[in-house]
C-alpha cells in the first residue's frame, strides 16, 4: 500500500505489467459482461458471468464460471450454462437449496440452483422471448444440468429478465425473486416455495432515473451502522441514462415485508444528481451481491464497462473486466439521508497494482488536483479534482491514454460530496492496469474508470490551489 501526502510527489516504479488487470477478474480469452450467480458455498465464492465462449464481442451468451477463496484471486472454470441454437443464457442468480425445496438433490447432496433468463432466439418451436429458467449442480458447481421443465416463469414478454433470488425467513420461509420488466422500468417481486411455482406479489417503479431500460435488480437487508435498525436496499441498473452517461447503477433504501418493497423516500426531481448512485464513474454496471456471504457481510461486484463502447475497448484476446469486490454498509449522513458506503476487498502485494490513501483539504476556495500518471514524463494522466467551493469531485480521463476508439469514451465525470463531509476528504485510489477505482469520503462516493495508457498509471502527484486542468 502506498500513502501519498498533499504537495508530495510519490515516485513509484514497479515493473510494468501486461495490459490485463492483475486483480480485476477477466475471462481468459473471451468477452465478459454482467456478473451472475454470485454465491458463497462450502468455503468457495462462485462468480458466474455473461460470456461469449467464441469471441471477444457480445454474442452466443452463456454463463462463464470462476471460483475464489479470497475474493481477489479467481480460477476460471469450464462454461457452466452454454448457449444453444434456441436459447442464450442471460443474467440471473444462484442459490444453495439446502432444504432441497426443488427436489433436485439426492441423499447427502445439496443442489446449487441457477435461476437465469432464457433468451429465446426464435430458432425452433418458440418465438423470441425472455423467461426465467433453472439449472442445477450436484457437484458443487462443477457441472450443470438444465431443468427439463423450463421455463419456470414466463409472462410472454421479450423484455423480462435478470432474476435475483434469495431465501426469506427461517425454516418456514420461502424464496423471493426480484426481476425486471425492463422497458416498463419496473421491478417485479415473486415468491415461491420450491423455485418452480412463482406467484407475483408486487412491483416497484418507475422511479428516479428512467432514461433507459432497468436491468439487474438486487434486494437485501443492511443494518444502519451504529444502530440496531435495519433497512432494505433495492439495486437497479439503468442503460442508458446514468449520471455519468450510458450505463450505471442506482439504489433505493426502504423496507421489505416479504412481499412488497417500499422506498423510504422518492425524490420528485429531473436532476440525476438528486438520486442515489452506486458509482459516479463510467464503468460500473449490473452490480449484484453474493448470496450467503459469511459473517453477515454484504459483498458486491459489478461489470467494469459501459454499453456505449464495451465492444470497442482496445484489449485482446479478452474484453471487459469485473470490478473489485466491494463490501457495502449503510450509513446515516449528516442530513439524515441513508446512503451506502463501499470499500474494496484489496489484494495484498501484487505486481502491477498501486493503492494510494490520501487526505486532502475541502474548504471553501480550496481546490486540490490528484494526478495519476506513469511518472515517466509522457502526457497521459487521469486527474481527480476535489473542489471545496463546489463541494464536488470530478474525474477526468480525457488524456488517460488511448481514448479515440469511441467518441463516448473521453469523459469528465462528476459527483457531489455528501452532507457532513467536513473540511477534509479522504480518498482511496486503486490503479490496476486498465481500471482505476476511487473511493472518497469513507466510500460514500465512488468512481470506476477504464483507462488505456501506453504505460501503467503508477505515480500520484498532488497539487493544491490550481485552476482547471
């Protein structure tokens, strides 16, 4: 870990690495998008993900699979749920059916069950559609079998996808599914005793950002830090129409009674900055949490890209990466507003990764620039500006290296500082080859940004009292 101080150059020269990130998961030789089926079971974290086994752009969508014991080092496995001529396997979730409610397990077995969206291609006897289906594994996730009775939930829609399923209640509980009716900007809530028969209970939305379709919902409880109170958090991804442009992920805080989610407040505004965003950068989408994480932790991971240019990013033979895993908590800010805080699960000493922890002033009239560069004198840099007068942070990657592959890629992204930030702002910056993650104000504000420099951005310089860079 590297600590930088205001007005101090930090000159670090680790051995340059390949373009591929060291700590952000990438598929070995293929396309990757949304995380799926996040599950902890028998000491192993499972990360499933959307992938094209046959290329480095979107298509032939199947479920890839990787496992980890530390949330940092991932071992890629064989394709879990491959596409077929009739069906692509879109996003979804996975559960450990420890009560054998679906009946897939034999004596002494526990079935892992994936609940995924069957995206019918129009080949065969069924027209194009999206419905929810099951696959199961009886060997800890190594091999998977599609359920013969698929689909288990079909409303006759072509825009009905991304089920997140979890167990609600104790031994007398039931399964809950949150799933989106995408073009209606609506999250539907279903319940089931057995993962097969689903009953619609309620819906939520449209609300807040609705400039694009809604995707990849999640719903989970969190205790308010420092109290015995619990609230529920509903995650909804949006594409396009996010605060930084293109794809992004918003959230709502409220209550859930097992059937209905009720937001604590709905803001009547057309300003995107009035809503709650998981990330203010360009490259954090489809974030969902792990089921059954130990010690009550709520751990999330997102796709570190943006649909505006995801097919065009200059990498090969892989394309796209996951974010670092983040632990999220719920905090009450000085204005009484409940907001998520995020902190990454960091790697240890890993070649090619730089971690900077910095505290900078944030008073009226004070402006601090943090310049991340290679330190070799070239003009490639990512610039973070903390503006005390405007009470804001910006992240400028317009000169961060290769940016010409898409007109949508060069960006200056902005976030308001939350109430009660005070006269100083702490920042945690993680630079890992093609991805930079920034956590500010105790993780209340985050940016995830792809960069494609000619040399790794490993040097942090801090300047105070300057104008726009």
